């Protein structure tokens, strides 16, 4: 720590505590302030002792804090880490009662708007997926250690506190987006705003979202990277103005959107929000996609109502609270389209949504609905058990919708052609025809000694769909001749055997 020794260290330290700009100049007075109610108590004078010690003990994290807007504004360690007498995650440390965990409720002392938008959102509920089929696979088929170091690091989990007031190593560290905190709050601000810098630029970059939105079942970052948006972003990142306090699409930057642009940031006539689900009109996660209406409650919670289901009205009682707002799927879509308008014309926006909707409907109607119906018939009639994952055909169906179907739908939603087709609908089709249907016949054969039940299911649920005609009757001469003509024009007569 030679660079902070002697008089220079003392001078720098003094300016930190008084909230004067240190190593970096903050551009405006407002930029340094918390975004909630100005005038709240921050800049705890007792925090000076924390700084003096942590410069020596933890120079890296202290430097990150120092270079942040918190550090430049005099928001210090105790402002965030001080614990109350009744906080079960509090403990005595160097004469102060502190907590290791900084929760969204702690951040809400200054960032009340962001807290309220995040609280009750899809992100804050991320930990609830741990009571799901995904978690059953992780805990039983994989193992608890994989869940702790894998699933929970993105989704979050309940943080358990030891008798000494410190979090147990089995549940900490954890910056999962839906972390369930000791104070009852859900979420983790540091999932997106990495501690101790809490950088806006870092939270805005696609890589931040890509830590969790990645892989075979939710490859949003891969889809983004292959899209025109992602390509331009990487080429023009120096024009993105990522550090700007005001970050409005089409005004403060115009090269390309990031994940934050579309789902959170301001653009067109749409303001910013920390509710990432606010602009989503389709749910692309379940076996069958549906359009979703948003219902907000007086207690700060919210939930989706699928299209076709009864939607409560403002003033109605629901889930132990009162409905204060209803946002239909069309209104949610309009919010997203308003951001698109910051850079795109109506023809581009409408064309994109037309193509997106068509892929989702193709997946739903041709593959997901008939397969789901047959799977239900198999359980109802005793061809497979009611328990999950103990029949091979269940694994195949799981990967068709949970992996390949999601890839196709997300590929179409974010303009990723390779994920829409080769990693998406192509795999859905291949595994439907070449794995799932043969397994359906094997299941019937094992129970009955013949495939009559399987054939009846295919006739009932698949044959009426035009898209499956080729499977039952073979490729039509018209379709083959069309391809043959193209081949011969390009490669010569007789090229297609």
C-alpha cells in the first residue's frame, strides 16, 4: 500500500469521509447522489475507522468502493453494512454491529424506487425455482453440491445464518438474483451491480445478464451475440456511452441495444424500470408458450395471468392483497415496442413481432401441444408412471421443450437465426420424429405387446396437423421437385439423387 502511505493516504482518507471527490471527478452533483430520497442519513462518521482498516486489510475491495459513486459521495461501509440490534445476521466487529449481507431492503434506504420496481418482479422470485423440476434434477440426479455452486448462484436461495451471526458457507457467498435474505427481502442488487463498485456500465453490459442467461435451456447471451444487435454492440461499444447517468436509447447512444436497453432502460416515450418482466408479452419458458397479462398488488407483489384465463380487476382481492394495476399482454408489448421505436421504424418492429409470433405458434401448435397431450394420455392410461424422470420418454420430452423449444423461441424473440432453426426448431423436429415417436411406440409395445395405442395417439393428435403430413405420407413429389429444380440450376442436371 505504498501509494497510500504517509501524508497522501491521510489526505485521501479525509476527503473520502467528507464526501469530496477523490481519484475520479464526478460529472454532476446529482450523479453522485442515491436515486431515492435525497437527504437520507449516509456518510456515517463512524465509517472512517472501517476505511482506515480496510485500506490495509482489503485494498482491492476498498479501491473498488473508493472509485464508485458511493465512495465519491461519502457513502461508506457502515451506511450499507451496519446492523440493527434485532438483525439475526448481525454480529460485533471492531466495536460496531455489522452484517456481511447487504440486502435490497438495505439498499432501499436510498434507492427506494429501484427497490419497489425490483421487489415482486420475476427477478426477485428467482429463488422460487428451486422448488421445481429443475431443482429435482439438480438435487437428486446431480447432487446438492452442484446445486449450491450451480443453480443457486444464479437463482438464489435462502441464506442461512449461524449462531455467530455470519452466513453459513453452504449458502454463502450467493449473489443469486432471487436470493432470500435474513431480513425477509428477496433479491440481490449485486447480482447485476457487482460489489463494491456498483457500476452502471457493468450492469448495462450484456455479459452481466449472460452470467445466468446462458446455456442449453436459456441461451439469451448466445442469441444476442449472433444477432445484429450483438454484432454492432461489440463493434461500436466505444460509442455506447455506458457510464452516462442518463442513458436513453436514441439520445445518449444509438449504435445498438443491450439486454438492459430492451428490458429496463429508457427509450422513446418509455421510462426506465428495474422490473425486467414489465415489457414481456410471451412466456417462453414453459412447455407451451402463452401470452401473459400482469397483475400488480397493493403489497408490492405481482403475478402473471395467462391469456384466456380470468383477469382480476383493479380493486379485486387476490393472493392476500388488493389489485392496484393490470397490464395486458398487448400493453406490455407496446412498452417494448416503444423502446424499439427509439431506433427502428414501425415496419421493422411489426415485421419482427410477426416473425417472432409465427415461430412461437409453430412450436406450440405443431410440436408442444400434441406431444404434451400424448404425454398426459400415457400417464392417464398407465403406460408411464406419474413420477417425473423415471421413463426415458420423459427425458426426451423434457429436452424438446426445456432446451430445444426454448432455444427456438428465444432465438426468434431476439433475432438469432441459428438458434431459431439449427439449435431450435431443427432439433425439436429431429427429436420428435426420430426419438420421441420411436420411444412412444416402445412404451406401448412394452405394456401391450403391440403399438396400437401409440398409433392411435399419433392419429388423434398428430395426423390432423398439416405440418406432420410428410411423416405419415412421405415427402410430396411437389416438394421434392421444387428442391430438385433448385439443385439442378445450381449444380447441374442429376445433382439431387
